[in-house]
C-alpha cells in the first residue's frame, strides 16, 4: 500500500493491522491480515477518532482470528439466512415443507429473523412462546380466515421442532459454538407473572449496584445501559422486541401539567406497527441518564446501544443471571420471569392505579380483550370499592380497632366469643359497656378517648 496516497496511516500488531484514511474522507479504514485467511479484510471503522478506530480494528482482528482457530465461519449470518440454508437441505414431506414455510413467514422470521444466529440465547427463545401465544390477541386485525386466536399445542410443538432443527443445523455447520436445547411447555393463557412493587424496587437496586461496581469501561457502559433499559421498559410497557428499533429522533419530551414525560414513536416495522407510547415520568430519568454517558446520541443513533454503537439486543442473559442472584427469577408458582415480565409489571401497576382498560390497551399496542384475559384479576381488585359498597366494617375489625385503642376486647365481643350473648342481651349492651368502661378509664385522657369512641360508635 502506498502510504503517500493516504492522509494518515498507523500500523499495529507487527503490521497485521493497518489504520488509514482515504483522501477526502474523515473516517478511518482498517486493513487486516489474519494468518490462515486468504487476502486482506478491509472495513470502514466509521469514526475519525484514532482510539475508537483502533479498538474497532483490534476487536475485528481478534474475532476473525478466534473464528479461524476454531474452524468457525468467518461471516456472521442471521437466523433468516440460516433458516433458508437449512430449509433448502432439509428432507421433509411436502406437507411439512408447507407448514414450516408458512410458520416461518408468519411467526419465526418476524421474531427471530434479524437476530444474528450467535446472539440467540435460551432466554430469547423462551420469550418467543408468550409472544407467539398472544400474537393474535395483540394483533386482532391479522386474524383472518380459519386461523384460530389461540394456537394449538401441537402446532407450537411443531414450531419448537423447526426452531430446534435450525439451531442444530447452525451448530453442526459451525455457526454457533455450543448446541442449544429449545424448551417449550404446552399450556393455555393464564395470569401473567409481573413483579410486585417491592420486587421491582429490589430489581432496580440490584442492577444499580451492578453498574456501580468497578469493572472495565465497556462492561460498566453495558450494565448501565441495561439498568436504564429496565427502567424504560417498566415505565412504558414497550415490548422487549420493540425497544431496540427506537432511535433518538423517535422520542419527544412533553410537559404534561408540569410533569415531564416522553412521547415515544414506536417504528412501523414492529409487532403492532407505528404507534405513539406515552411514558410514565420515570422514563424521563432513564432518557436523560443515557444522554449523559452514551457516546451515541445523534438523531439517527439507536437509544439503547452496545459499547460499539450497535443496537443492544442481547441482554437477557445478564438480566436472567442477576434475577437469579436476587432470588427473583422463579416465582412462587415455579414460573420463570423473562424480560417480558417488565411489560406485565407496567400493565399491572397501571391498572392498580386506576387507568382505564381501553386507554391502557391502546398505549401498550394490544387489545382490550387481551388485557381482560391476562389481567382480569387486577381489574377485579381495582373495583373493590364498588364491589363492597353498602357494607361496613366486620365485627372482628371493629373489635381489633377497639383493642388497639384500649388494650382489651369490646364487652359485646367478649360475650359473643364466650357464648353468653343472646338476642335478649342487646338491650343491655350499653349498660354493660358503661360498667366495662369503668374498669379501663383510669385517667382524664382515657375518659376522653372513651367518650370519643362512644360518640363515633353509638349510631
């Protein structure tokens, strides 16, 4: 290479890494020579900063060298590319081919398609099943023809088989380093497992301590980004497979009666298409914290990024690991809590705070029926005031309050418990109560408390 042709050149790793700039270009390029790989690998570093360019080049060099030493494919492929490759080689009947093609088009590729195959973890696959089971509940407009709203267990098992075969193919072809077991349990829709307010507070504190702990700069960056993502999801109800498509230009700050919140334009190419989400106030904190430490805050940058600026998608492993440390991963019912539980937390808390079901469904990009199906237990408790109208405190509660005030049971309650109270006793209750009072009134303060009590409970 003619160094005089380039405005800047730097060599590293004994000449195996070359950084340079082309004339009239502000960004660095890198040229790599990796032993065992024919020719040069040339890439743009997409930055004018030498330090950042060097990091990009070194990471790329080390990644290529690792793949070569372990006989892995040098080029990364997406799930869609692997699926297409597997499907061409799969020996299946015509009916099975039609089934797999149809399921891939409707569900597998919209969910997994753009993931790099090595980014797909067990947690990401676990999250597929609730997404799949509720697909038509969340998207009723797509329910057409003979398609059923609730997928049959057998259909889901066949989809599981397809996913497993694709991942096995990826493993045997060297696209991923370890074999992966796809887990699936058949079961109908049920109440979703959200965090309680106390559990959410523990979760947030745990992740805050994680990113405050001493670590490499890139690790601290990633952990702090995950912390803010958790706060963001819990305060917007946005799906875990929607957030990574959001750019800074998609967010506007809105002042609602003196309270700053966010209007978030969820992009068109998401599960429910374009919609505007109104956040809770705490999402504004997350928004500003990312602005402080992120290196990528231009309009067209992703909001939630990895250290290199790429969209942060593979974080569920860290989430799961921390939940296990905090004893929050498995519920009392033995169910796992995926990142989707943050959406359930948002829905539950909003219902408990009295948000109308229609408004909540619209903000979450789902249907009223879906909210009723999965959060009906919350809707019932939300209406507890209406459901007990016309009633009063129980005798037991009245006695509890009396005992808290005076240190002993009410006279009529003690008679009833002892079995001495009958219908004819009611005419003498007040008299007995006065005699009873003489035993507990010792001071002027006691007298005032007793008089106040009789005044409030004599009706």
